[in-house]
C-alpha cells in the first residue's frame, strides 16, 4: 500500500466506522471517516481515495444515491456498499448501481479487509479517467502473458533482466500485440510494484485535453475546470506511467514531457507552483519513431530519452505457434467470466486459426474466443462455427497478396508446426507450378515450354518425369 492510498468510510453508525478503521489500520491501510454521504461528497472533487466503503441506509443522502453520484463523476472509484444481511433487494440494487462489491452486515472483519484490498488493487490497475475517454477495456489485473515462440521468449528475458530496475522502456509493436500487458508486467516486477500503474493512450484523447490529462489543472484554468484536478503524473507518483501511442503526442506536449523527465517537476495547467513527482515512464508505439523524428514530427531529444531500452513485440502472424495455446487460454477465461461451460477447438479449427493473418493480433484472437463462447452452439468448435469474417478470410487467397507474401505465409506456418528441411517440400511444388503453367501456355508443347522456362528440352522432360507430372508428349511438328 502506498502512503497516499486511503480508504474512505462513510456510515452514520460510529461503532461501525470505528471497527472498520481499527481493522484496516492494522493492515497498514489508512482510513478517513465520514458520518454522512454529504460530507464525503464535499471533499471528493479535491481529493481521491483508493476505495470507498459506504453504508446503504443513512439519513440524508443514502448509499445508493452516493453510488450513483460517484459512478457519474468518478467511474473508476471502487465502492463497497454495506447492507443488512437479509436485504437481498438492496444488495441487488447496489450491484445494479455499479458497486464494486457489497458487504452484508454484520460482517466478518477478515472478509472486509480482503474486499478492501481487492478494491484497492482494482483501483491501482484501473485506468482512471474523469471523462471515460479510453475506458473501452476492463482493467487488467495480473494477467498471464502467453508466449512460447522464440520472439516472445526474448520479451520474457527482457522483462526478467529489467526486474528490479526503474529504467525507461520503449515498447514497439502493432496494435493488440500486448504492449500494455508487457508494460504492466514490467511494473509488477519492479521496485514500484506496490505503487500505481497508470495507463494513458495518446491516440484516445483529443489533443487539447492531453496536457490537463497528464499534468492536471488548477481550478479555473479553462472553461469547465471547476475544480483542481490531479493529472496522470501525480496519480502515478512513486509508480509507473504507461504512455501508449506516444507517436501521437502533440509537439507542445512532447516539449513539456521532456522537461518533466529532465527536472522531475511540472506545473498543473493554470498553476504556478511546481509539483514534484517520481514516475517511471514506459512508452509504447506501433509507429516507427525514428521515421517520425526524421519527418520532424517527434522530438529527437525526447526520442533518445525514451529509447533507453527497447522491447519489440512480434505480430501474432510471426508467432503462429502460440495461437492454439492463446486460443485455449482465452476460451477458458471467457467461459469462466461468463460462468458457462468451456468449449474446445477441434484440431481442424485450431489449424485453421493458426493459418489466419490476424491483423488485429492477440486482441482480435481474444475477441474471437469471446464471440465463440457466446455464439458457437456445441461443446466442440468446428471450422464452420467461426465468425463469418474469419471464414471469408481464407488464408493465401487474398486478392492483393503477392505470391512472395503467400510463400512467406506458407513458410511461417509450416515452420510453426515444427517441420524441418522444408525446401524439399517447397522446391518440387514450385517447379511443378512453373512447368504446368508454362505447358498450359504453350498448349502442351514441351519445346516451347522449355524456351519459356529457360531450360533445355531434355531438362524439362527429366523434370516432368521426376515430378510425376501428368503430361503426354504432344506432336510438336
Ligand atoms: N501474450 C499474451 N498472452 C495473453 N494475453 C495477451 C497477450 N498479448 C496480448 N494479450 C491480451 O490481448 C489484449 C490486447 O493486449 P494489449 O492491450 O496489451 O495490446 P496493445 O499492444 O497495448 O494494444 P494497443 O496498442 O491497441 O493498445 C489484452 O486483453 C491482453 O490481455
């Protein structure tokens, strides 16, 4: 727990406040007590706790009304609602209102502590945002990274080597390859693990809001800034700030970021007092930052500051051998989340999935598995059960793919199945296609076909025999 992390407790019953406070403080969790929801609301725009425990029935504003307000203004703040044991209706209402959990009274103190810890962890891993702009995903909590392909083993080695370090890291990789997951793993294995991991995606925020999002703002700094707000840098103090799609950061923000990295302090938008922070930066991009530097859209000095250690995440199509394991993992997780029967892929389906191109990388595979859990009817998933867009994307038949690309795909997927000596398979196939097509062009005349191919007539005859090509000699006079 970090010193800044506090849990707020609101209950009109003094003894409940007291018992919760004592129990949580024994666990090193700081508490702040409120005897009414109104008092809590008065403070929440100025300061933020890591979690709130609120009684449901209180004079004045009750727990559900408080929950509704918090859901609107601070959607990432976990709220635990205390209800009377027998009151199923209010338990349901609190879930429907977006409560993180509900705690039936009288409660077991151990249960209360474990709930609060879970809520705090959730809050730390969530992507807090007042305006909910990039809230498209569930927060990630200690997710396993799957990867047996050599390129992923390299990534794991890098995470291992960097454990216990605070060094800046730049992660490169296409969208959906797991950049955020790796950033999180770097954080979890760093000395900062107990402090916040805060993620911010530059591409998801309108440019004119990026500065206040990063650095916070003072009350009245601009229209709509009704209260002072801490930015992501402050939220990440002591921990890690993950800046996704850093290539999309506007020029003036790049300049400010560079200054923070150099000085360790910054000003809130509209502020005059410097704020000191200790934040580790992990940046990520799908773009080639060197190119952006050359084009002049990314500052070279910032690039060098970020590019201390670089980790490259391969596209899913470059590590096809991981596809079956990833698919099994996502299928079982989706089934668990939805509390339904798990599903299995047939060997044929697994092979089919392994051959696809996956332009959306691991995220696309994950979404496909969720879709299958909901939509596929049997316990076994057949090729025909796959979503129509995947069935349409039959590998190697993309109209615009060159044959070299198609060949590359074939090499990739054949190697992924562990085969060796693959030239022995490929060369005869190649020669067969050349010969059959040339013969088709010459109406079957071998002499002309040998000219088209650039072989002597005898060589062509020998090859036709060797390759067992079904071709009768034509009368060539
Ligand atoms: N190797 C992996 N093992 C298990 N899950 C993975 C792996 N890689 C990615 N995922 C999952 O795929 C999804 C996308 O990953 P993530 O958000 O980390 O990608 P990203 O590269 O940061 O994408 P973007 O650049 O679009 O934000 C997440 O749900 C993540 O948990």
